[in-house]
């Protein structure tokens, strides 16, 4: 089974702004994104918002 991957299109700062609108308690550290470190970002978000990896990826990609 092929696991989902985060494919960020567009500007991460823009996406980050939308995330913060929905989850005001997320910090810049929570949302720190380094190229190639998608799993770390997704893991932090999973812990903070209580969603599965797939849900987090779908949500971010829908922004």
C-alpha cells in the first residue's frame, strides 16, 4: 500500500497562515517546514490536532 505524501503546492507561508486561522494555538515551531522533512511536520500536527496522517495531509492539501 502506497502511503500518502504531502505535496505542497504554492507558498508555505500562505498555507501556514490558513492553518493558523483554523488552529490559533499552533506555534511557528509547530509549523516549521523544512524541504524533505514532511513527516516531521505531519507528526507534530497529528499530535496537536489529533488527526491521522492521511487526514492531516488531505487537510493541508485542501487549503
